[in-house]
């Protein structure tokens, strides 16, 4: 029963597009096009860009936790490599068939052999150099290492990057569908980042917040950024 409830939580739409885009450090318009598609014009002809991510709910409901994880992994592919999205779709279709799953990006096997297969297929489709393949694989793995899984290999927590880029080594913020209704919280403390932001805005210094929760000021700073940037 507990596993069924957790599975339901993972698949329940909970993140509006603007909120999910903020957590993933990406434009809202990009995330929407990945999830619901987009019309575009070529000459006088209107064409349709088909979604890369299949939402677990309706388009007005936003993303589920698993959708958020899928977008997190996709963001690695698009963040530093100007790869045409139709080619990404082709590579995903290849992985779906090869791994016999409709959502390869959330499977544990994608983190092992799947990454190499995916990079190889993309490289074949767009003729990426060997150096580019290595960089792409490292970037994918950096994002995949931010996903915590249960014993069955399914994602249970996401540790999003709180700064632009992927150079940060620590992961101070967690997104867990069982904590704070899936909103970001302080890693290992189950304290919503919104609470920290409210206390900071009320005048409490970061050093005091860090002392209260036995973490560094830098951790508190990253946790608060997760909220203040979104409010702005």
C-alpha cells in the first residue's frame, strides 16, 4: 500500500510550468514546448513541434515529480549542446525501443549502460566529435547523480542545481514528493526552503539560520535563492 501511495505521488501533477522551470534553471517557454509541443511557421506553412515528455496529467496541471526528473535529465542534453530537438526525439525513441520502456530517462538502467547508448545514438544522428561525446556523457552523468532512487531503481528525490551551470559540488536542496507537498526543502532536514526565505525576509541573518539547522551559511544561501529568485 505504501509503495502504491508513493507511486501515485510521483505521478501526480504538482508543479506548474513556471515553478518547474525555476527549479530547473531553464526558460518556461522551453519547458512548455518539451511537454505540450509548439506550433512554428516555415514559410507560409504552420508546423507542429511534438512534445518530448509525456505529461502524467493534463497540460493545464503541470508536471509530476517523474516529469520533473525527465526534464532535469533532458536539460543536461540541451544546456551546453546545440542539438536539434527532432534528433533528441529520435534518440529517445531508440532508447524506448532498446530499453523496452516508455520513459527511459527515469530508469536506473539509463544511468549505466543507457547513457552510453543514448550518446552513441545522438552522435550517430548529428555527427558529434569524440570530444563532444565525452563532454555530453559527463554532463548527463552530472545530472543523473542528482537523482536518488529506491531499491527498485525509481526516482524518489531530486537534488536540483541551485546555481546556473553544473559546477557546484554540494546539493543543499532536495525535492521529495513526500515532503512539503514536493516543494524544495533543506537536504536532510525536511525544512521547506520557503520557510527559510520567510525567516530571512523577516530579518533573521543567514548565520543564525545556519546555526539553527547545523549547516553552513552557503547552504542556507543556496536554499533561500531557490525561493527568492522565483518570487522575483
